[in-house]
C-alpha cells in the first residue's frame, strides 16, 4: 500500500527541516524521510558549531534574532554591522566571482528574514563570544562577519527544528533511505524508499531533496575531487553519500558547480573516519592564524595569516591533504596560548608540549627536526615586531622575505612553553551538485525545470567555489530550504511554484 503526501522531504538536517516547516505553512501534508536512525539524525547540521552568517544593519536587527539579549551584553559588546554589501563582497571574493549571482542575491537578501523566521519557529540564537570575539578596551568586538550561533550549536539547531516539525504534525520517518525518484518522464511523483529491508513507493505531489553532498562516499570523492581524497577524514555524518544527487541525475537533472571542490579544514590527525557526535566539531583546529603550520619536512606551506580564519579554514584542509603524509602540525608559543579556541583543550587531541624548541622538534611525530628548527628561525627573523599585534583586525603584522609570507598576526615563536597540535584534512561537504532556479526547482539537462522536484542545502551546486565564508553553509541551507518548502508546498496545493 503506498503512502500519499503533498510534499516529501528527503533528509532531516537544517535545510530539510526548514523546507518541511515552510511547506507546512502552505497547508501541505508533509513527510520527512531520514536515512539515519534517530540517534544520528540531522545530517551534517548536527556536527556543526551552529554559526550562521547573515546581513544585519546593527543592534536593532540583531535583537530580532537574539530576542533575549541582556542589558549587560548590550553594554559590554560592540556588535558592529555586517551589511548586505559586505556579504556580497565576501561571497564574490572567496569564490573568485564564480558563484551564481542570482543564488547569492537570494542568500544575502533573505538571510535576516530567514533568521527571524527560524526564531519564530523556536530556534534560539546567542552571540558567539567564545569563538568570534575578543575584548578591546573592555568591550567585546566581533570579527570576520560572524556574530550569532544557534543555542546548543548544531545539535541544538537540529533539535529545535525537529521539535518545531513535531509540533506542526510533520511526520519524520527514521532509518528510511530514499533510493530513487518516481518519475514518469514528465514530472516527479514521489520516491521509492527502503526501510527494514523492504522497499515501498511513497507518493508526493512534490519532492524536496535536501540530503547532503557526497563527502561520505569514498569512491565519489576520489572520482570528482581527485586522487588522495579517499584519505581524508569526514567531519560529519556517514550517511551523506550523494543519494539525492544521484537520484536526480538518474532522471536527467543538470549537474552544476565546483564538482572538484569542497569545504575541508584542519582536523585532528587521529580522529575517526567519520564524525563523532560525542565530540561534534571539536576535532577542528582553527587558531592557526596565531601560529605557524609545518609539514613532514618541517616547512611552512600556507600563509596562516592571509585573512580571518572564517575566510581561509575551508580551503586549508585541501592544502594539508596535499602535504607528505597528509598531515601538519600547528605550532604556538606562550604569547598566544590564551587565544586558542576551546577545541584545543579537549581530551582527544594529538599534542606536543615543550620548554625549548629543540625539545619540541623531537616530539613532533613524523617531522624532520632539523628542517623544523631552520623554518622557525627563519620565520622569527622575518617577523615585523615593530608592528602592533591585534587579533581583532587584519593587523598587517607580517613575516616578510620568506616563502610563503605571513600577512597578519605574525608573532615570533621563541617564548616557552611551546605547544603543537597534529592535524589532517577533514572534509565537511562537497561543492558540486544540482542546478536549481530561484524557486529552487531542479533544472534538467535541457534547461527546463523538472516538474515536482526541488532541492536545497549541500546538494545544490553553483553557490560555493574553491572556498566559502564561514557560517554560510547553515545560512544557505535555511534560506534555500525555506524557499524550497514554500515553492513545493504551493505547487502541491495547486498554487504557483515560483516563490514570491
């Protein structure tokens, strides 16, 4: 016996749940299919820190999102602004002007309204004091365009959205994997799903695909990202193997975007193959702008201070993967240890500490000690100590005359104690995916929308190329998820498929 729904949403992460809620607003009967069991639900969203990048003009905008800001927080914090123009510029700069301008326009212009909408659904947001702000003149000041995160991080975000769906009477079926689209050559009319060893057709007047990229598919990573990518760790869920992309391509959908690109970061060298929900995102190591990174030869290989970490961390995982042995060590001295993020203090960390550089060199597993000491000495000589250090701005305190240079936040490494942390490449999500229009309808190879099929989240192509601004993944998932659900709900209820 087949089920019949107005809208079937494939996936149960941030984008999918936003789609389900938006479809329900249109009066649609909605079903969510989640491949993972309940204990592992939420896709990659559950593994994130919950940061969301959105445009805001000042405190009044923020108070619409963080509705319980205290007078003390307001008085002690310079929240600044993050304008639409800045958001546009950041997207253009880090994607080398390749991002689809229509999708970027929707992302930027709808970002604040989507945050307010999510707050109305019960998601609570808080300022990111611990990771995105330093005190200047007695007041916290945020940097890099990121100010707000979901309370409880990624798990809190998923739990809040799931609770909202349950309140709205939206059914979520766990341990249920969508394996193919029901397509008669003209329109999509549901999915075939497998659960408990049995397959069944689930009819839906519209289907929203929001089940992630292909980062957990070793074969696809190697095929599309290139040789060596089978060796990367997966930061998040083990269930994102490209199912949604494959199902759509099988019925003629057009691929789009940076298929050889991905979001990949510095990740604990000895982390497990896939993400660990008990650790979440704490295997990441993102304080590298305040130190140096060296490879097995003891050599530096990136400009650690090229920009705020929000604009470099998603591409430096690839740089680490390209090093001998696919690892690096991040090295710091006493002057900056107090700036290291909380993730450096977890128990499951590969760390070396020493009171001398010579002793530290002997403790860096698989690193040429002589090469490391030569690198540090050359680096120390190159640091412009006449320029003031300021972690809140791109301070221009550089190390020059060496290759690669360090553009900002260059401090000599000479004051004990010294600490070093071993990292490898952790892949977060892939950039290649499906082509959509501004109503989030999936487009076929002839340039026409596939009737009844919508997409949102990581499996959408054309938004990110080479890199991405931190916090944009969750924001794009929410913006396009909400839009996809609204479009699918209206279409399923016999209204316009084009979002207003």
